[in-house]
C-alpha cells in the first residue's frame, strides 16, 4: 500500500502526517508513507488545498487533518 501525505509543511500538514503514521503503525498494514511538499506534484493529484491524503492513487481527504479512525478505515 502506498500512502502520500500532501502539504508544504504547515502545522496541519505535519499533524496529518503524524495521524497517518500512527494509524499505519496501529493497523499493522504494510504501507509506505511518503510526504510530498512540491506544489506541482500536489497539483498533479488535482489537490489545491492541503493537507491531503492519497492512498494507492485515490485522494481520500483534502483541506483537513483526517481523524485516526478515518485513516484506519481507509487502510482496510
């Protein structure tokens, strides 16, 4: 599973990355988490508001920090 956290490094982007990493660890899922800060790469996903989370190429959330419960449900 490939997870991307999109955001330039703002506080909410860092929080989103932290929540995703915690959820992956808690779930035990084999996943790669990558932080993407480049605006052109972020725009390539059709995302224009950060933070955003992309799992296996599918944008799951845009413009807010997801809850750990949300992330855990996406990992199933």
